[in-house]
C-alpha cells in the first residue's frame, strides 16, 4: 500500500512539475511576444546601417502565435484533466468540473498577477466552436427509448418550467430592486426579465459533467438532461424577445402573441432543419461503401452544418443538432463499417471532452479577468431565488404531470430533478452578449456566482445526497439477447392490448411509425440487404460481432479468457429419440489421417463456430503461435464469414454450414481418443487442440452421446436433413474434411 | 364514491372493482368496449378478436388472443383453455396491465412484478407444462420475426439457442456436459428478467378512453 502511494506520488510530482513549467513557458512566451515585436522594429533601423550576417538560427514567434497559443491552452487543459485522474481520491469527492474551474481561476489569477490580458470566453468562440461538439455527442448517443417515453414530462419541464423560472426570478428581482433602491433603482423590468431568462436555463454541459459521474438511474438522467437540451428553444426565444423589447421600449399584446408564435417557429424550425440534414447525411452514407475512410466526416459535417444553418435563422441550434443526430444515427449505423462507427464514437467523445474541459477552464479564467460589480443584495437574492423557484417549479409541475404519467415521480425523484438543475457556461455567454453595459457587470457577477454555486456546491453535494437518499442507480448489466427479445415482445404485446382496448395510445403510434419506417424510409436510406433486416437480427449480429472481436483479441494477447460457465450448446439441445450411435467407428489409420489434417487446419476452424455461443469461450492454444499478420487475416476472415452466415439464406450447404459441421466433428474425432489417453493431445509438441475439448473429454466418458448430440445439431443446421443415417454422417465427415484446404482433398477422396 | 352514482344499477361493478383494482369509470369504459367487440353478446369468442383490423399486423397476434382464453390468467389457479370468455374474465386479463400505484410497499410491488412476469411466462409456455422448452422459445422468436420478409429459419434458431444458453448459464451456472437443461422454469424466468423493471414497462393507460368514437 505504501509503495502504491509512493508510486502515485512519484508520478504526481513530475506531472505538477511539468504543468508548472508549461505555465511559466506560456506566460513568458506571451510577454516575450511583445518584446519580439519591439525587437523587430529595432532591427529594422539597424539593418540600414550595416549588412547583418546571415541568421543561422532566428526566432520568429509572431508567425505561429495564434495556433501555438491555442494548442498550448488545449494541452494545458488536457494535462490538468489527466492530473486529476492520476491523483487518487480526489475524483470521489470533487467533480471534475469544479476542479477545472479551480484551475481556471488559478491560471487567470497568475495571468492577472503578471499583468497580461487573459483570454476571455468569447461568445462567438463558445457558441460556434466549443458548444456544438458537446451537444452533438449528447444528441448522437441519446438513449431514444427513455427519451421518447418521457417526452411529455421533459417538454413540460423544459418549456413551462423555464417560463416559470424566468418570470418568477425576473419579477422577484424587480421587486427587490424597487424595494432596495440605491444603485439598483435604475433597473427596469425588462432588464430584470432578460436577466431572469439568462439565469434560469438549466445547462446541458454542467448537467452532463456532473451527472456522468454519479451514475444515476436512467429515468432521472434523461429527465434532467432532456430538459437541459430542450429548454434551449425557450431560452433563445425569450432572450431575443426581451432584447428586442429593451430596445423598442414598449411592449404590446401583439408582441406577446408574436413571441409565442416565434417560440413554435424556433423550436419546430430547428427540429426540421436538423431532420433535413440528418436525412441527407443518412442518404449520403448509403453510398460510402467504397470510400470508408471519409464516412465519419460526413456525420460531423452534416451535423455541424445543421447547427450553423439553424443559427443563421436564429432558430434553436441545439435542437437542430439533436434532431440531426437522432435522425441520422440508425441509418448511418446500418451503413457504415465497424471501424467508422468506432471512429465516430471516439471522435465525438474526444471533442466533447476537450470542449467541456476548455469551457470550464475558461469560465474560471474569465471570472478573474472580467469586470465585476459586486452588489451583495443582488447576488444573494439571485442565488436564493434560483433555488426557490426551481424547487417550487418542480414540485408544482410534478403534481400536474403525475396525473398523466403511468409511472409516477416520487418525492426522491423530484428532489433530484430540482437539485440537478445546474447553470453553466451558456448562461455566462448569454450574459456576455448583453449590450446594456450599466447593468451588465452587475448581472455578470450575479450569473457567475449562481454558476459557481450550482456547479461547485450542488455538484459536490449531489453525490453524497444520492447515496444518502438511496436513489436508484443505473444498472450496469449489459444488454442481453433475452432482454432484447422481451423488449420487442412487450412492445408488440402492449400494442396488441391497446388495439383490443380500442385505445390509440403511445404504443399504437410508435408501432405505426416503426412500420412506416420499415416500409418506406429504410429502403431509401440503408444500403443493400441491411435495409430489410429486422431489429432483432441486427442486434444479434452486433452482439456476435462484439463477442467474436473479444474472442480474437483475447486470443492474441496471450491471456486466457475464463470460461464463463460450463454450460454449452449441448446442454440445451434436446436429445434425439434414438440413442444409438450415429457415428461409425473409424479405423486407427483413418483416425490418424483425420487427426493430422484437422490439426493442420485447426487454426482456421477454431474461430468458426464457438463465437456463436456466448458462454463457452475456450482457452486458446495458439496464443504464442499467432503472428500479427495471421491474426489480422483471421479476424477479417471471421468478420466476413460471420456476416456471410447471418445475411445469406441458410440453404447453401457448401461453405458456412459445412464449416460448422467441421468444427463439431473435431469434437467427435477427439472423443474417440478417450479410449486411448485423455491427455494424449496435450502431450503433442505440435499445436494442441483447444483445452476445452480435453475438458469435455475428461468430464464425459460417454462420448457417444455428446457426439450424437453433435450429429443431431449438424442435421438441424444442415437444413432439412432429418435422419441420421450412417452414410450421411460419413459423407458429412469426408465433406467437411475436404473443406479446409483444397490440397487435402486427395487424401480422402 | 361519486362514481357509483354516475353508473346506476351496476352493483356487480363493485365486486369487479374489488377483484381487479380498476375504478368504476375504467370498468364502464371496458364494458363498453367488450360489448362493442362481442357485438352485444354475453361472451367473446376468438373470432371476435380476429375481427379487430389493427391486430392483423401484429406478429404475435395469435399468442395475445390465446392469452385471453387461457385459464391460467384468470387468477383462479385453473388450467387449460376455454372457448369463450365473459366480461369478468376479460377484465381479469386486462388487470394484468394495470400500473402499480404510487403508494405501494416493496412487497406489493414485488407481487405485481411476479404477476406480470407470470402472464408473460404463460404466453410463452404454450403447452402448459410449467417450463419453456427450446422449441417453445424458438417459436417465440420465429413469431417475432414472422413479419420480416427475409426470414431465415436458421437465424431465428440460433437467436433462440443463444438466448436459451444464456438463461441456462444464468440459472444453472455449472452443468455437466451430459446434463440436459429441460427448459426455463418460472423461477429461472424471474431471475432472467430481474433487471427488466417490468412493473414500469408492462402498463397500459386505462384512463381517458372514449372507445365509442374509436369503433372499427
């Protein structure tokens, strides 16, 4: 334990040293840049006097200044993030977002102390470069099922909740300002409402950052997160509305009605723009089978264009981005290659991680740098009002929502939803956009305080509170094929019951949408045969692919995969009615030949079948023999073979089923060795058979029955070979043996 | 109980409400629907169900209809099937889809879970022997995939096999190679769908239904 701590500390020290060095470098370079410009002009006057010697080494920082500084900032941010994960124990107490803000404050403080000008969280930088990756990542990986199931609740919270917050906070602040007088007396109601708009919106970045770490159950996560995404439309509309009104001066009823209309235009328009780009992206991905390398770029570019196009018309960019990701995803995933899918996933995660880190650090830096106008009353009232209005809003809305929900929200749920309403950088950036400068500083200070309070205080305390209240956590289990089967079954069952009741409910419309999707949309947007693949089969394919990858990878890293359970296919296959041996006894010489041939071909046959069953991973005897090239080739072959098997009609008796038979017959052949020596195989110097086979051998002396199972299984697989005649088995055996390599055929024919 | 006055002359509703947990309003609406489906007769036959047009595109239509005529779902510990059902049986089967109410203890929630899972189990276990065999499970998967054009029998089989293997592994852990896993018993089924949270998923909204306007 002491060594561990020592090791940690020793890795911690160089890291902090590195970070300090970097900080110093950055700061000195920033100040050096000023000297350089001065130095250059000085050199100019000198050169006219006498000819300078040819400069062997010269220093030209201006040339690369901007990209250099940007890269340095990003590098610094990521090193900080790295540092937090290395330091033990910190992770569990303080959420990462708080630490990053702290680092930002530190850096801002240092920069200010030196007297430099710190970079501020420029609004354009934030909205155009830093925010889209996070939203795209969230939208692309949005869990659709819980989102649509709770759509009503989420919309109510997002729209009505935000409206309530805005007017409550704005109104109360105005009242307080009136009462206080003094510096605050000049605040007019519209400014207060504008302020209320900015400060009341729940921020997706902050929510994501904090909720990612507490692993709360799916329902609550999607409620808070969905609300933070969808309230963007409300925020956009209200912000522009109040901004206009502040300039115009007067508010009429027509304006108010136009505001409502504007809300619908903004939100639905944003979704429409996103959906159009999504469909375009899906359609494009249909044709990318020859240029796999650029597939991820299409996803990113179409989504970014959707965001920018929505911003052009002042529609809700966030909703557009979400709609684009959601619409695009099922079709793109069916079309792109596995590598592209991984690339998309990792690039999105990477960009959103970088963006999030930068946002929080900049938030800290801007806090130190920005002009502040601290007013105790205003700030404290704002913070208190934010909390109060959130709690009241959630309680009131839940009371109404619970009348319509099947699964009601409990008090615990309400508390988490209320407590999880964090404010973040969006509020800050919107505040920065304010043009009315007399109140701007005061507003900004208050906004920053609210953000700090919610992210730091609420962010830090939410984890112990979740544990204290014993809120249900996210279940960690992987999706299994049984759950998928039953999810689908349940969908159809509930739709059926709804039809019997005559009630056109949630399930009925979902079913209609699915059928429309299958009948028309998929044909257009998915390439090739995949367009008619039912969801269950594509799920199964995905799982098999994953498992096969795992099998191959574990084989190559010389690590023995543990046998999950010794239940294997033979345990569930029904025993045939006739228990006689279907396999004839083979002569010894024949057996030798078969053994030799199979041994030589074991590498190919090893991977063929066992990946189809999840629960008897086998110990790989070849891990030391498999070279990189062979391994890669095997993997490619397996991928091809698997997709070949699952999408091609099974009537073909040649290649895939025969390979299955081949593998089964290995077992058959090996079990004959039982009579001689169970461990005979392992003594061989050549590549030995899979140990699980010997396991089987050891545990079962009644090899005949298991081999007979295989025969039955082979028959079923071989599509309509009903009876187990001996000649057929011989035929199968020889056919399979002739399959692995063409040069082996002459041995047996 | 103001609802009682709105439905005069229906004292049997009290008994039904107690048995199934529906409110009088819901029972009234369902009774209307029952009469609509059965063309104002006293009992429902399988053909009446077949007449519902929306149900025709449901891949597991037959199993759903069978579930209504399965005595095991009538909560009287009966077995076998019947040919026709009255309103009481209709209501009892429907009551399997009621959501759990807000104020429920953990045991009540647990018993509702068992109830719903029992309903699902009965739907899979067609021959009523208490276990879901591999053949029956295969049948389930085939039915689910029956409406897709490119149905390969082998794919359905291998999916069902993989699923069965998973159940066996979860329930039995270790098995000798010559042992045979008979089928999924109800206990194994419970264990399998442990994390499925079926009490929040297997629910129908029974309010606000005005079935008279939704006639076929």
